[in-house]
């Protein structure tokens, strides 16, 4: 089953997985909440799967949205299947 995983971090460091959801919009909302992304950044993330952020403002310098189809979606950190 397809789902979406949000990964974020600092360039050159191991990224952290922060959210996962069955639906793209849910994953993006979670990323927005976690890192205070602007609406513009959120729509860039939706379109390209990657957005560069200001580490001083957002605590990370990139946020990435990855489509995943592993069989253990519920095992992802921050799994959210509310919508
Ligand atoms: Zn997965």
C-alpha cells in the first residue's frame, strides 16, 4: 500500500524521519506543523518532493517527501492515518 514519508534534516547529516501518512496531504500537513513551513514551501514540497528551508527558522535545512510502498507503513515514525 502506498504511503508518504516525510524526512528532514541538515545537509550532510543523517536525516530524521518525522512523519508518515497514507495520504500525501496529511504527510505535508504534518511536515508543515513540525517545521513551520509556509504555504509556499508546503506547495513546493507537494510538487517537487523537496523543499529547502532556513535552519535558523525551521531547525532543518531540507524537508523531503518520499513515496513508500513497504508493507509496514504503521511502523514508520510519526505514522498518521487519521484522514
Ligand atoms: Zn513505508
